């Protein structure tokens, strides 16, 4: 999952796509037989394969690597053997990797080494120059996240020197990392430092994705180090050295894997998906081996139990999510008008085994956390909330912030939903009382790290969330009323999907 993302893709919506009452009910489907068949042992079997693949491929399953190719081949083979009709969809995307770690040192007035990291799609090079903060840095930080607007407007930057190298110092907040870096580059800066904003959960070393390749180095800092560097500039000139060593391939090839369960109405498609790739720095066993393993186990058990669906059920395993939602976006972009109209719902499963977990449900109606999803998303949210309630399990809402593969479906008006166990967010005292675990710590402290391994998965979370996933998938695949109204959704004018602009961007 790309919790911190700035994706370089776009949607232009020309007219409302779906017209559906927000209060429709969905049939109550008895999913006990499927839930009983779906086991943690089955999921862990798949997870161990993904771990072994990563172990044999320099610790990663990132798209564009041999580890991803072997993961995709395993998914394709597993579902073909289970009786699914499986196809792959190849596409190109901008591949990025760090050749060597980033470096950041203050040279004057006080020599200091800083812990830093490279932003994805940073340029490569060494820059020695004076640090120039934007004119709207907030130290101390504002009370709420995204109080800072640092670097979001071209006017935030003092025009850079034309004769000496200079480094822009920017604070996290409000707009996308790509915008901040692009504004700095346009103002003439030779490198960029982006430091964390400073509120709870926003203090650690910051990194993220720029979504499109840059020519200049872009690195991150923690709030404490960024604030110290900012304060130093208030007393006089500060010189730093920024070093990055990166590699970008603008036309790397990877693929999605799409599997269809035999039977069901081809004019009413329910799609359940999650991304298959990891980040380059780790094996991705929770992010998102957990969602992948859950979908594989559910798919296998549905075939084994010979479950017949009313809708056409498809499982999707997306490539290059970690590089900017490229796989799911490519899928949506390649659908014809008629094919788009047949997709009645998309369910997303990205990270469902977090060690310090919470049972999160995407807030489809936006009643707790904006924005709301397209019409129909409220019904999907209700399916999951009602299921957890029926099991005497609490759940919390999580916002549709465009941070995972539901975003391209959401942006063309397809009802979306899903469940999630948390990433870098910090568990509150109230959540610890309800769910157990440790307050004040991240839901997954190994998010996007090499330690995102199979031995860190929370099997209790896997058990609870996989049952909820099985219930949601089977309910939507078999329902004949409510969500689907009188058996069909009314499709309005075509939503035009255009490459080149952006959706799903987050600066968090």
C-alpha cells in the first residue's frame, strides 16, 4: 500500500456515472460454509511461498523484478489449477530503485550527519549548497495534520541563485510531494529536503513517492532534524551536502493477473482485488502479501466448494501499486464504455495482517471521514460493519483517501469498499482498549521495511479479516436485490479516463 503517494495519472469526469439510491439494502447471504473453509493455515501457506520468493530474489517482490514475476506466476498457476479462467495484462511503468543509500550532512556552521532517505523517483547526484526554507514553514507545527502549506505554491520559494547551488527546505503538509518538489525545481533549486510536519504520527523520518521522475535529488528528514535545520537557517547561512544514487527505467514491464470464477452474469461483474507487488526495500508479506493470500484462499475455497454466484466474480492481483497505482489504473483505462458499465462493485484488500492491528472499514458514505465513495459504496460499508457486529467485533472507519487500488475505480464512479488493518498510523489508547495491542505504536512498524516478513503477521487479524472478506465477496457476488436495485445499475454518460493528470495523491 502506498500510504504516502503522489500518483501521476488522471481522471476527468464528464458526467455522473451511476445513479443509485444510497439507502438500498443488500440480501443477507449465508456465508458460513465459505468462512469455515477459509483458514489462516491456507493463507500462511501462500505467504510462505511469497517469503521464499523474496528470499531468493534479494529480499524483494517489487514490480519490475524477478521476485514479482515469480509471484505473479505463482498466483496464475494457483488459480488456473483451482479451475479459474486466468489472464494477464502486461503494461509499462516507471521503475525506480536506490543504487546506494542517500546521504545528508550539514557542513557549516556546525558539521552534522542526518538520517535521511531518498524519495521515490528522486534524481541522482551530489549537491553542496546553502539551505533556503520556504517562507511558510511552521515550527512549531500547527495543531492539526496538514496545517502547513509549505512549498505548495510557487510563491513560497525565494528565487534560487543563478550562480551557486541551493537546497530547498520544505515541510510536509497539504499538497502532494510531487507538487512541492516541482515548485522547488521551477524556482531554480538544485536539491530538495522535505521534513515531517510534527504532529503525533508525523515526526519520524519522512519518505514517499514523487510518482514521476525528477532530475534533482529529493530526500527526507524527521521533524526534529528538519526543525533543527530550519532554526539554524534563522541564525545565518547553512550549507549542506545532499547525495543520492538512483536508477529509473521509464518503460519497465510488469503485469496484472485477473482470474474469473466460472458462471455468473457477465453483465454484472464484482471485482475483488489487491496489489501483488512489494516495495523494493522488503518482501511485502503484510503489504500486501496478506491481501493477496486472503484473496487466493477465498478463491480456492469458493472453487472447492463449488459455490455458484449470481454476478460474475473476478479476482484481481495488481502490479506496480507501490509505484503509483499503475496496475489498477491500467486496468480501468483499458476498459471500454460497455465493460466499465458492467463492473458493479470493486472490493479492495490491502494489508489485513498488521501486527498492532485495528479492524478498519472504508467509510463509503463519508459519515465519519470524508470523502464519500460513489453511490453504492455506503452499502458495501454496511455489509462489512454489519458482519463485524454480528460477530461481536468492533470496527473503525478509515477514509477513502486515494491511497490504494480502489482509487481508479472510485474516480470513474464504481462503488468501492474494503477492509484494512493499518499501516504507519499510531494506535490510540481507545483503540488499544478495544483491539488490544500497544497504544502509541504504529499499526505496522515494519511497513515498507525489510522486516515486513511472515513471522510478523498477526494471525488473529488474518482470521478475523479473511472471514469478513469472504463474507463481503460472497454477499456481493450472490445478492439479487438492494445493492443491485432491480437487478441492474443505471449507467449514465461515460466517464472519460485520461492519462497525464493525477488521482489518489496523498501527502501524509
